[in-house]
């Protein structure tokens, strides 16, 4: 039987426990998940290089998960990467109703660009729905709060804050 592949794209600057949760649940639906770390975007200035973001995401995985995950950096369209990788679906997490509008337009555009690729939404665990990469960076600037990102990622955020002199 053909292998089922999902592409999980994002900026992941840095990957949070919410991203990891979506990725783990995507793995239950697919034989393989490709995490696509988008190199740059018009609207976001990143704290971590794409390669650092890959290493940080990889640090969440167990050896069993790693065997079914591929990570890559890309700079073009997500739809083109999905086609290139032979993915049947694009995986995205939905946290709140406000995510929905943006995600709905993106899914429609990706369908336009790659009609054979379906977007699959997973509702973010309600205990993780308030987490985002920027809020995690903001909170860790002032207080050591667990449960948003892994300890390793939290340390990297603190290191970066020191480098930035914040
Ligand atoms: N748990 C926790 N946080 C989550 C989350 C979850 N399940 N899902 C999303 N987020 C947060 C992220 O932390 C991030 O927060 P931030 O804004 O504070 O940094 C935000 O939601 C979105 O980040 P992410 O999931 O990494 O995705 P993104 O919206 O940055 O990614 C791309 C967008 C890269 C997928 C999109 O811009 C894209 O496809 N670009 C390529 C060019 C292209 O194809 N354009 C046409 C698109 S139709």
C-alpha cells in the first residue's frame, strides 16, 4: 500500500510544545511526517536560523518518532514543497477561532496551487492553545515558566535573549 505522507509547514521560531503535540498527532494519521521549516517570511523577523529551528524541533522527538520524520528547510511555496515531497496532505494546528480565518485562506490558496493536496487541521490540545512562539519568548524574558517549550528550547531562548542584551 502507498505510504501516507503529511507535510507540517511553519516558521517554528522556535518550536513549542503545541507544535510538537500537532506533529505527534499527525504521525498517528501518516506513515511519514515532513516538517518543513520555512526560511523566511515577509512579515516575521526570526530569532533562530532555519538550521537552528530544525535542531530545536528535532530535540523534541523520541527515536521512534525520528524514524518517521524528515525535517527540511525551504524557501518557496508550501504547495510546491508538498508536491515535490509527494505529500498527500498539509498538516496544520488550529488553536482558536482567530486562527481559523487565516488558516482557511491559506488552505484555499494551497488547494488552488496543489489541487491534489488536502489540508488537514488538528485542533490544538486545549491546555496548549494559549501558547505561541512569540508569547513563549516574551514570557521567558521575565520569568522561568515551564510548559510552553521544552527545557532545552527555553535555555536557547534565554541564551538568545542574553545575546540580544534584553
Ligand atoms: N501550538 C502552539 N503554537 C502554535 C501552534 C500550535 N499548535 N500552531 C501555531 N502556533 C503559533 C506559532 O507559535 C506562531 O506564533 P508566533 O506568531 O508567535 O510566532 C504562529 O502560531 C504561527 O506559526 P507557525 O505554526 O510556525 O506557522 P506560520 O504561520 O509561521 O507558518 C507558513 C506559515 C510558513 C506555513 C506560511 O507562511 C507559508 O506557507 N509560507 C510559504 C509561502 C507560501 O506558500 N505562501 C502562500 C501560503 S497559502
